[in-house]
C-alpha cells in the first residue's frame, strides 16, 4: 500500500505516525527544504527516528511509509529518490528535487530498459525499484512523463510539493496519498474478512503455505475505487484482525462516523 503524508501546516500527532508505520512497516523516509534551497532527505528510518525528528522538521515536509514490493525490503529502496542523473540510493543527501510514490508501477522494467537504450546510458549501480526507475526517467525526459503514469507521486523541490495522480485525501493541513489512517476497524472487518479468507486459501495453494510476504493481487478485481485497492491490498496482506488501531472519530467516503458505527 505505502503511505505518503505531505505535511504543510501542522505536524500530525505521533499516533498517526505510529499507525502509518504499523500498516507500512518496511522503512520510512523524510524530506524537507533546507536553508540553502536544496531538498534534504533521510530514509531507511524507524518510527522512533520519525517521532524524534518531526517536531523539529521545517514545514513543509514529506514523509513516506513503505511496504516493500519492487526490490524487497531494503533501506536503500525506501523513498524518496532524487531526480538526478544516477538516482543515488544513498540513505541521506541533498538534491534539487526528490520523488515519493504510493502504488505499484508494473511496467517499470520494460520502460527503464527502453529509456536506457534511448539515452545510451548504462544502468546505474545498486538495487532498483519502480520508484527509482520513475525518478531516472523523470530526470531524462522531464516531469511531464509523470502525468502519463497515473500513479500517486509527490515531487518536492524548493517551490514546494507537486502532486500527481488522483485520490489524495486532505485533512488538518496535511495531504495523504490514501485514507487508511482514517478508516475504522469495522470497515476492514466487514468489507474484507471474507475476501481475506478466500485469498488465504488461494495463496496457501500457490505458495505452499508461506503467507509471510504475500501480496493481494488475486482479490483486487473486486474493488470499486483505486484507493480501495490499496486498503484491500493491506488488509489481505495482514489480515483484518491485525489492523487494531484507530481513532475515536473517523471518516469514510466524505462522511464522519463515530468508531464502530460503520458496519
């Protein structure tokens, strides 16, 4: 699923960061505009790092909570990635622009190969993922290419945050790439328990019983909206019983509910 939080006006409470990390446990990255006008980033962070850094990080800043898909669990593949010639995988640094992504871009290998052939470039060293490939292509072909991908992307520069894709959620001065933090537990349970059980049986047959890092692509066809795909992906991966944290008042499709009302 992953989650991007673009913090524009006020840092969210620690409980939001904790829940975001519970749902997306494979590494955190942060970036902000430094005094010299460059974008400073750190990634491969843990939740304790974020809770310590966030109150002192200048606004605006962007934080990304990762679930590993392309490239597996790897600190170097946490977001962001600099939009630069070699798209360094350093876990800290400065750049004019950096990129965060929420989603899975399935065609990235094919498009990266085509980009390398067209530019005559050799493949920069290190592990690769769909988001690193996006940053590489954006550097060589311009940010306009990001509009064609139909993916949720944030590019942070000294001018601020540029958002791509649809389905963003704005709440209390922050922009979220999906509304997972605001969904009541009952929504996961009522909507996804049956789908999870069906998926579990299917995955056991496919993997010989190894469910530890399985993905939920089998059941995504039943979703109506793009952000529901993200929610289902996470609920199926973890099982609704593990999604145990929420807030007393939450939101679903634009309507406010008290905890437990949505069945």
